[in-house]
């Protein structure tokens, strides 16, 4: 095979291994050490570890040292054929797992890999740890089998890693929602004594202790504390009930201090609520509130003049039989030209609310009419009743169905 064919054969394997290929894999493909050396001299391959090469055209992958060490565990087997439960398999763990998960700033001078049986290695910067892992303890990051975040933290506590570094890992994992804090607290409780706590201490107390050593706080604790401080500040302001107390505060120049403390207490809560988890909910609530205010303003602006116009077009109940449909028609007519929503136009009132509405509006209208009259209005005595008045009374009686009482005696 010429160089182009050799490179094509190696690329078929390296394409699914981050651009890397081992000497054992190349041998299985028919390429010996001499051919690999010539490809390196030609600049087509680069030796990145003992028995591991990288295709120059593919570029260098991230976490190169971890991937080289993992490939060397089963050098002759392609990455896609390896199974985490195999006898010679390995899973990236401990500080190296933190690097792959992007958690904390824990130092990782060696590549740490957990293997199911006791093994040794001659690689100076690779550390193999014997551990039995369940399938639930393993995940995949960037194509590599890695211990889960929860198992990684427990492994760090088991080997008594620095508490401050572990606390940073815990804080990052909780803030990114990569671990269930309750489940983690149960899993780490057996390690409380290693970090100076009482054996009776809870797992949550150990988590708080480690996060505190890192100078960090859990996100859930920040939200809870901010809410508690806001409530306390609100109660403090509510205690200032009398205007005299407020005046004293204002005169003493301390009101501004109290308000500033209240705003500072609410700041962490506002910061916590700015996340993507709450932004859409708050925007939707604000939009609904704006719609409600607009609807109420528009409705009341048209409804009040309409109610004031009702007595002008509706006869009073004392004029005869009270016609509920007349009031409804008058209300609809008054609203018809004001652009009120159809729901208002179609509304009808029961008799009792109609009478209550009349009592609430007629007195003010009658008072206005009396004030506009040219002179005092006198009630006419029965001696002043005219023939037209008698005809009007007869018509009223007929409309109400009332009958005259028969003469007595």
C-alpha cells in the first residue's frame, strides 16, 4: 500500500476514536511499525503517547492524555467495541472524571481510571483504581465511559480528597442541576468523620461543611436565604404602622437606610430569579397583568357614563309598573355607541339589582334637576289636579292593573 492507502485505512479507525489510533490497531489493519514511522516522518501522523498516534489532519482532541490512557488499556480493540463490564475495561473516575464533567478546580496530575480487577501500568501519569461499578454509576462524556457526578463525588470522599476542592465540585454540580442533593446527602453520610464531623452528623451537614470550605454556597440555600431576608425586611417595614413613626424615621435620616437594607436583602432573590427557569414565567405574568389593566380601564371608562345615562332614558319605578326589560334596553342603548365589549351589551339585570341600581343613581339625578330648576318646586294639592293629570292617572292604573277600592259603607 502506498501512503495514501495507508492513511485511508488508519482514518477508518481513527474517525471514531477522536482522530487517534493505536499501534496494535494499525497492526491488525496490516500496517507495521516501519510504515507508521514513515507516516510520522512525512507529517501525516503524530506520536502522542506510547503506542498511540494522532492523524495530523484531524487536529488534537480535548483531554488528550485521558483518551490516550484509556485507549492503551485495550490497545487492540476499537473504542466502539469495548464494554464497560469487560474484564480489562476501564472507566474514567475521580479527579479525571471531574475534568470531563467540567466541575470544580480539583488538581488532576494523573489520569485516574477505575478497573474491575487489580492491574498495574508502567505509564508514569496513569493511576488505576480497583472498583466494582454498577451500570447506574457509569455515563458517557465525549465518547468516554465516565463515572456519574454522584459516584464521582463519593469516590473523592472515599479517598479523602481535599475538602475545599470537593466542595467546589459539589457547588458546581448542584448549580448546574447535575446531581440530586438529597440523594447525594444520603450517599456521603458515611464519610462525615473523615472531614472532622460527628458520626451522627447528617449528609447535608457534610455537604454544607465542604461547600463552606470552598467559600461557596449552594444555589438552593441562596434562594432560601434571600427569601427569608426579604420577608424579615418586609415585616420590619410593616411594623412602622403609624405616620408618626415614619416621620421620626424620616427626620432621623434612617428611612433611607432601612429602604436600602430592604433592597439589598431582595437583591440575591432578584438575581436568583433572573435565570432562564423563571424569565418566561415572569414575562407571561407581566403580559397578563398589562392586559387585565387595559381591559379594566377601557371597560370602566365606558361603563360609568353609561350608568349615569340610564336614569335619563328609563322611567322611575314610582311612575308605574317597573319594566326590567326597559332598563336593560336603556343600558344596552347607552352602551351601544361607546365601544363596550359585547359581553356588557348582552348582560341583563335581575329585578332586585335593577332597583338597587336605580336607588343608587336616581337621587343624585333628581338633586341635579332640582338645583337646575328656576324656582322652588311645590307639591300640588289635590285641588290643583287638572283633567290631563286625571287622564294620566287613569292610564297608569290601567297599565298596572290596579282597581279602585269600593266605597265604604
